C-alpha cells in the first residue's frame, strides 16, 4: 500500500493545488504457469479482484468446466476448485493478486477436481477433516495424467474422497525484496 499526492503543471505554467492524499494498493505477488495448447487443469492460486474466467484467463478459449458428477460450465471461478480450461496455444499465464497460503476446500464423496494455493504443498502434508478421507492418488494433468507429489499453484488435481469433508492446503511464500 502506498500514499501519494499530486501537483500538476501544464505547458502554460498553470499549476493545480495539491489534492488530498490518495491511498491505493497494487498486487505485489503473482503466480506463473505454462499452459499447454488444448485442455489444462487449472485453479486460482491468488486472491484477485475479479474471479471471471475472462479476466483471470483472458486468453482461454472455452468455458471453465468443473466436475460435479458430470462436467458443469462456469464463467465465474471459485477458490479451491479446479477446472478444465482450453487454450489455443502453449503460453505463459500470470495471475497477480494477494497470496493465498491456506485453504479449506469443501469436498463431497467421490471424484472431484480441487485447486491450489499460492505455494507448493507436498502431498504428504495435506490434511483432511475428517482425517484420512483421501482414498486415491492425487492426479495432475500435463497432456497425460501423473501421480502428483505436490499441489502446485494454478494447477488443478483429481482426487477421490471416501466421504464429504474438507481438504486443507497450507504453505508459505517467500517475500520478494
């Protein structure tokens, strides 16, 4: 956050008086990820002002699809959820916002796509409420499915749970000097 005040002068040396102080803030944190041409499993890792798919992923070429027993299209995304999203070509995507270092993701019994936070979370450090409800490997997707060793920012993951509950992701991010 920063505070500033402005005084202006035009070409005829006419000056304005100082206005009142203005306070503004700007995102000082971002996550980056390489999106593949075609379908990607994605999520929102940072707190952003607008969760519209067209704002967060303006170069995407499809609706975002969540899995809720079948695929459901969304244009407004939700923290903690994972989505299928299509891109025409391979490209780097940046999401600037405030870091999200903790999330409690509501899950139902069965398969679902979960999202990420702003930090890498080793699979072994994921906790659940109630405990032990994850009954599958956690799968990432980068053109093919892989057993994930960690939950990475901006990516989505398939996971199966034995009951409804919460998946807790917690991590830390480093400050940039």
